[in-house]
C-alpha cells in the first residue's frame, strides 16, 4: 500500500470500537487528526451477519479497516461457551475480511492474541512458532478462530493480492479494561484487589501462587500506536507480534500495583494455588526491525490505568 493513501481524511472503519483495543485505536486516530472514522455499535451493525456486513460495506466503502472486534473471555467463559467462541469469532472475521475485499477496501489489519501459539512454544515466542504444537486447551476455541483469521488474511493476499495484514498483541491493559471481580485478567484484578484492600484497611492481600512466573504487558495505547505504524509501514504475508519485550514476575507486578494504588498492608503468597505457565514472552524483534518500539513504561501505564479505574469504575458505584 502507498502509505500516502492513509491520509487524515481517509475513511477508516474500526470494528469493535468500544472494546479495550478498538477504543484505544479510535483515541489514537482522533488525536492524530483523522476525521473520517466509521464506527458502529453491535446494535447498529451485527458483524456475525454476512448480509448486514455486506450492506454496510456496499454503502460505506471504507478505505481502511481495523478489525478489533471479537468475542473474548477468560478460562471459565471459554470452557462454558466453546461453540460461541469459535463460531462468533469465525463469523466476524469471515464477514469483515471478505466484504472488505469485495467492496474495495485498500488495506485491512486483523488483530489477534498471543494465545494462538502452542502451549509449549519456545520463549520468547517467535512468529514462526505458529502451528508447531498443541494449543493451551482452555482457550483453543478462541485460538483456532484467531489462527483462521491470520490464514484468511494470507489466503486473500495470495489469491487476490488483497493487502490484509495481521498483528498479534501480548497481554494488554489500560483504559477501558475489564475490572470484573470474576473474569478479569491478572493486572486489572490486582488493581481492583489492592484498591479494595486499601479502602477497607485490610491488613493483607492474598495472591495466588508463588509470584515467580514471568509475564509481559503492553499498554493498549502503545498497541494502538503499533497498529497505525503497521498500517503505514508493513504489507507482508506473515503476522507480526506486538509486545513490550519486557518481562516482570507476578511478584514484581503485585508490588508495583501495591505502590501505585498506595496500599500500606502486606502481600501474602498462597503457594498452594497453581502458578500457570512459568514464562510467556513474545519475540517482537520483527516489529522492532520495522522501526517501532513501545513508549509507555509499566509504572506509568499502571498509574494511568489506576486513575481511569478510580474515575470510571469506582465512581460509577456511587
């Protein structure tokens, strides 16, 4: 794609603009002066309906598509609703990618997840690890759908020369994250627990496991920046990992969250509880060679996320 085509008045459809990723992409586009964004809520456009998606693309003919819409959930949700996770995600991807091609979209970027990689992938995980071993069984339904999305982008490039690319982010956090007590991910869950312990003057916070596993986190605003960078600078067949390249132990993470929240009590580690995967780090050297690096440190990102939590989650309770 001629990067010049991605100009400030280009029509850009952000699918999933209310989610963690999509909302960050919209914020980034608006901050850069892009003024022709096409946004539809689920009630306005059902992405699982091919006829509805076709009609939308026929009418709007977006020049660029950022496909951040997906059905997502934790281990419990994936185990309980496997048919929903594979079906809805396959429908969304198939409909949007095929309609984008059919109605003349210049370029599409599909966003996946690090769960596409085998359970025992080498660490750090390179893009070449895809399909080299069995997946983590707890979210294979979602992972299979996302792998299919990568392959669909590749197939349309090979057969039709459609400029469709894929990016696979690491663990994300930030504005609009899910702080639900039962089904949030580790980082928002820690923020919520330390905040509630601070408010109730609890003497200790018990955290599962030993605290030794290593994890990687990327602020969603950095991901949004990477998405736009790839749209302008990458048109390859292979998917691209998007990570921070920085590892932190769960223990270090908990202590950092404690500091940011301002909790004065004690952290107790319940080592009778499982640790999960010992290490999960993406190899993002391909993206680095393209000239992109994240800018937001974990501490700054956590401070920003805690502030958003206070203003949007805590304040909405009262």
